[in-house]
C-alpha cells in the first residue's frame, strides 16, 4: 500500500488512529508493517497487502474455499483438468468456459485467462446484459473525478476497477473481505498492461478502516447485492459508507422488477429487498444521509446460470432463477 494511505486509515473496531511500525518499503510503497490502535487492536501489511479486517471477522474466505475446490478437481480428476485446460476452449459449454478462466489463472496462464474472460462472460450472461454492464462501467469511468482518493468496494475480480486505472493522479484502493481474492486480483492487474499501481486492502464493507470523510470517490460494481448481509444491516452499512465518503458514491448494480414475485419472495427471505429494488434502495440511501439518484439505466434480459458439464454441482450465480428483465443501473450518492 502507498504511504499516503496511512493518513486516512483508522482502526475498523474503535475508529481510533493507528500507530504504524513499518519494516519494509519499496519507494513510496509499504510492503510490510504492523499497525495498532490505542484500544490494542492489531493489523498488518504483508507482501504489500494491508489487512484491516475487524479481528472478530473470523476466517471464512469464500475465494479460498472456491480456489481449494478447483485445485482439488484439477489435481484429482485428470480427465476434467485435461478438458478444461485444453489448448483452446472449443467444445466447452458456456459455464465450463467460465470455469476454465479460473483454471487458467490457477495454472498461472494469466494472459490466456484475461483474453478468454469476456467471451466466456458473454456466453454465460448474453450479449445484451454484458453490454449493459459495459455501459454502466463506462458511465462510472467517465463520471468519476481523476484526482483524490478513490476506493472500490468489494472489488472481487476487478470488473469495475479495471475501468478506473486511467488516472495516474488518483490514489486508487481496491478493497475486499477476501485476502485470497485480492491476491488473485493483483495477479490479474499485473497482466493488464501499463497502469498506475493499485492499493490492495482487506476490509469489511460493514466496518471500514477509513477516517470520517476521507474518500473522494467510492465505487462498487455488484458489491451491495453480494456482500455478506448476515453480518450487517443495509441501513447501518449505508451509514458507514456515508461516514467515510466526502465526495460521491457510484453504485453500479442490477435491480429486479418489483412485480416478479418469484425473486421477490427469495430476496425477502434473505432480507435483501432493500438492496435489490430501485425505490427501496433509493429511499434507504436518502434515510442514511445520501442525496441519491439513478444516473444511468439500461434494461436487459438476465438468464439463469447455464449448467456445467464438467462440474455438475457448481453454479455460477444463484439468481435469476428464471428469465427476467432487469435494470442495470448506476446509483449516484452525494
Ligand atoms: C460479485 S463480487 C463483486 C464484483 C466486483 N465488484 C467486480 O467489480 O468484479 C462480490 C465480492 O464481495 C466480496 N465481499 C463479500 N462480503 C464482503 C464484505 N462484507 N465486505 C467487502 N467485500 C465483501 C466478496 O469477497 C466478492 O469478492
């Protein structure tokens, strides 16, 4: 992480300031350090990645679980590995093309993985939905200020982040709750050509390690629908995002139609209604201190994840469970 980040980080538990003991630097970048607050909470930077997760978070890391499962199949089922890692993806079904991208990454074939990712995504999600995603990302890219501190929330594979690499004077921070996810993102960024370095920070969206009003631009792509809501209430989390942001929040996500009762019952059962529907989310943002509006919208048909032939028990996405006309939107909070 860059030295400049030290100024805006705080303890995610008590929000107190951190005392830093830096033991390894490379230029302006901290490779190894320890940080403690006056309340005795301790955090560390290892291999340049800062881990500022609430110590009570525990050790479940879905990226690590997925990666271990994939490695297990690749090492124990040579026939599946051979089909998945064949010289070309020809002959693989849509879902297996998608899983092949992860398998190529696991084998270090990063450039191939990167070049096959978009065709695999189109095969899985369809041209219309992918185009809507791209338009939303392009809207965010052209709207965000090129200066200041920009934090991307729940960065995952960096779908949105890669659109934010074009501004050298921006201090760009990728965050995710998964250290394994950020390590994989770093390998992906390394083959994305020339771009300014990205700060990688393990952080929980429900309890961020940033000082009040320290972020100029907060972004997320499919972050709100996918963060673990067992660990937090939407109103509390939106208030937490408001606390750290002095500038704008660009939230790119998919909304479902309210009259689709199948999905509505599913989202209600998992307490996701306030997040998956436009008006409830806008209302909740307004109640939690944001002036919120939808500034980009593109409707598209979303299809259930296609089945895999090589991994019959694996599914790419849990929703939609049936064809649904969704709205890909960018909600802007100020
Ligand atoms: C579907 S991905 C989001 C896509 C990503 N924004 C992109 O641009 O590619 C969801 C991510 O949320 C992360 N996540 C889940 N719970 C989280 C939390 N409480 N705080 C931060 N990240 C979280 C997961 O590790 C996962 O990487």
